[in-house]
C-alpha cells in the first residue's frame, strides 16, 4: 500500500513539474516571440498571501497591496498546482496508462483544468468568470485554453519520460 502511494506521488511530481515546465516554456515563447503577456505568478502569490487576512476576492489583484514573498509563494503555488493537477490523471488512468501513455487522456485533463482559472482565479482576481471583464475576453479564454492544452501535452511527454526513467531503474 505504501509503495503504491510513493509510486503515485513520484509520478505526480515528475508529471506535474514536467508539464508545468513545458507550460512555462510555452508562455516564454509567446511572450518573447509574439509579445503575448502571461499571468504574473507574483500576483498568484499575492492572492494566496492575502487569503490569510480573509481576502479571497479582489476588484483588481494588481491594485492590492504587494505582499512580502509573494513571488516565491506564487511560483511555488504554480508548480504545486501542476503536481496536484497530475493526480486526477493518474487516478483516472492508472498504472496501465503510465506504463504506455497516450495523448488523449492528458489533453482531456488539460482541457478540464482550464475550469480552475475560468471559475476560480479569474473571478477572484477581478477579471470576471472566464475573463468576461477583460478588454478581450475571447482572446484571454483562448490563451487560457491553449496554455492548459500545452500543460496536457506536457503531462503526456512527462509520462513518457517517467516511464523510460522507471524502466531504466529496473534490475537487468
């Protein structure tokens, strides 16, 4: 039982961190290549930091007072969320999928995870449900969806890496 938990946790770490790294690379490429701005994870940290004062929703998170350590908190939360998002895929698909990953389940999970920013983060940041209060809501929605699909591709690619890595650790 404990071995299964450790295996699941290790797989979630590899998949979540790997997928989040790919997402960050995608965001960097969009920014440097096309001038598309990405979410500041310092603002994510600000949001989490202000929760300790009971403030969960903001009219504009960027106007909220800066918090000590918000950038470290935001980036840590970003990667922790990536690891947490890997868990449903592993529970849903199980060890057989991890041993022979296919892209469809990972893309489906990536698409479903876009509900978190649409229904939780964007409203809490003062942007409205699914970025409805932004100057270009459909552009923001498509960027969110494409980013979460890239995260899904990252889950798949990370599963391939994990599978190759775990097989290479088996005794010959």
